[in-house]
C-alpha cells in the first residue's frame, strides 16, 4: 500500500510540475526552442517564470513538513499548481501556444525525466519530492536538451525530402532574399510583380528558417510553379548557408545589413558575414542584387565577384516621388534604355520605394516589360503590420508597423508619420534583440521621435527608459509623454482622448516572452 501511494504521489507531483510550467512550454515555443533565448526570457521576467513555480514548491514543502496527511498535502500542491495554470491560460496571448507534434514529444520526454527525478527525491526524503514544481524551469531546459537529437533526426528527414522535391524541378527559378530588415516586405512585393508573368510561390509570413522553408516546399510547391522565392532569416553565423544548401538559389537579394539580433550575433561584422553567405552560395552564372545604402550593402556589391550584380538603383531608378496618405506615386526609369513609365502604389514612404527597386531589378533581369512591372507595382499593397494604413473611422487613421522594429525601419516609419496632417500619436515598446547597443539605439530612437510625433505612448516602463531619456534630451514636452505598463492600458487611455484628424503609428509590438510582468 505504501509503495502504491508513493507511485501515485510521484505521478501527481509530476502533474503539478507540468501545470506549474505550462506557460514555460509557451515561452520555449516563442523562442523557437532555442535554449539561449529561453534562458534570456527567464532572466527577463523572473517573477512570473521562476518565482511562481517556487511558490508552488513552498506550499507543498510546508504542507509536507507540517505533518499533514499525504492526500491533503497533495491536494494543496495540486491546487496551487492548478491556480497558476488557470492564471496562465486566462492571460491574453498575442501569439497563442500551439500543441504541435514537437510539443507532444517534448512533453513525453519531460514527463519521463520528471518521474525519474521525483522517485529519486521521494526516496531521499518525502518532503523533498515537493520541490519538483519549483525546479520546473530547469527541468524543462533539461528535457529540451534531451529532445534535441530526436528533433534533429526528424528535421533532417524532412529537409532531405524537400531537397528531392526541388531536384525534380530543374527549370524552377529560385530566388533567395535576406537582410537585417525589409526581407519579408521585399519578398511579397517581388511575388506581386513577378506574378504579372510567372506562377510564383513565396514562403508565407515570416517562414524564413530551414524548417519553415522545408515545410513550404513539402506542402505548397507544385510542378506548375515557375518561380520560388525563399526568405532567409538568421540568428547565427551559418544559418543562411544552411538555407542555401536546401534551396540552391540562382538570384540573391540583400535588403540591408544593420544592428539586428545582436544578442546572438554580437557584432554587425558577423551579421555581414552571415548575410553574404547567400552571395557565396550563388552559382557562377547567378545574379546578386544589393540595396544601395552607401554603406555595408554597397561595399558587399563592390566585393562581389559575380559578373551579373546590381545595386538597387543601377538598372532602374525612381524619380518625381510623391508620398501621402493615399500611397506613393513616382516615375520608373530604366537606366540602360531610358524607358520610363508612371507608377502608383498603396505603399507608404520613400523607404518602400527602395525595396520596390530591388524587386523591379529582379523583374528586369527576368525579362518583364515596363508595362508588366508597372501593373505589378500597382497591385502591391503594404504587408500586414508593416507600415499598413488602416482607417479607424471617425476621421482617425492608424499606421500599423507593429510586426517588429529596427533602427532603420523605425526611422522610416517616423518619417511617414511626420508627413501626415493632424495630431500625430506614436505607440511603441521600443526595439529589442540589439545586444549591448540596445539601450543607446533606443535612446537615439527617442531623440528622433521629436518633430515626428506630438504625443508618445511608451509601453513597458523598464524597457522604455532609454527612449524616455532620449525624448527628454531632445526637449519633448513632458505632458505629452505617457508611459504605460501594457498595450491594453494604452488602448483604454487612447480611446478616451482620440479625435477626428488624429493619426496613430503603432511601432513594434513585443511578443509575450518580453512581458515585464
């Protein structure tokens, strides 16, 4: 009977640990199952992610040491764990937790490790068994480590299958796009323009990892497709090379190189090296296209040994650019022939035109006529959450640039806001993943806001301290600076103060793993 109760006790304590750490599974998923990012999330919000599991352990340990009957101490521990589980489930999530096959495999491994630990703890000292829920952040880390060989084996099988599918389409035109920012927008714009002539498949959303691109190839690529556009993201040196080994692009586009993901890359030079992996992977007769930024991308163009290489404005250029709430109008001119055509797009700001020129260059290389290119440009529209103009009714306009933020993109968004009439309102939590430069770049962002916005809402008091400091340094009126703990609090405040003619820019929206608690 005693042995049977110990087995039941161990199983119920493992259940309590799983309930306690259910939100930790979500955090790990948000970090793409990368343990360095998971550990940073734990340190960023220790009160919610580390302290609360310890409270469950404290309740169980107190009950066990107080001499309560076994069933009572178990019920108290389970009640505490269930309370945390309910709180986590009720909390509004920007990106909901999805119980994928990978999560199910991780859960099985996690339960196995937890049961082993629990039996060992109970064998040493009965109350010690009630410590397990408090160890949940670290047990999950151990389970994720143990799962890595299994996940790699499964992933390798999927990748090999995707390669075989591509090998069966030798005439497929393959295009790779990478950059610190602008790659997703450029991808969708290029798809729209090339669709004037070709059947095009582009990786959806931000599917820009090896497994994301693999999934698109296996599930969506059809023999009728003529062009495949793969967005290529990276957090570590070698990530682009791995993607190129899968796709084997013939055309490579680099949209930008700048301070992004510095928490993993550490230096901009390492980012440059990683982005250039796309160019190194192109065949001898391949085509390389670079943004003409007058800086790193322009230097990469100079260093590129390929014969067919272009800067974004060398084959085509845009003149007579006029921007407004209705979009952008300009004249597109082909430099080698002098041909020109008037174009109009719903895209906002001159920054969008620089991305368009990258796409137009690819279209020119692939033989599209000026009329086909102009027709594609007219159909281009802002990508969701990237400088997307949304009418909000009652004369209020919303500029949604909430997908992510970086120094260059944030500056471009501010210039778009600056050119709007009416009262200009900015809502932002600032920029992240900028490593040691993060505070200074956010401080600079604060200084750049002055003159572009009349009212500023900062979301997250701790993270936004540098932005607030930059605003104050540049003389922004203190009464027009509002610091909120959450986007929900900001929305309530905004609803009570908006009036006809206002324009609101939402610049960035941090995922749940950046919550300050």
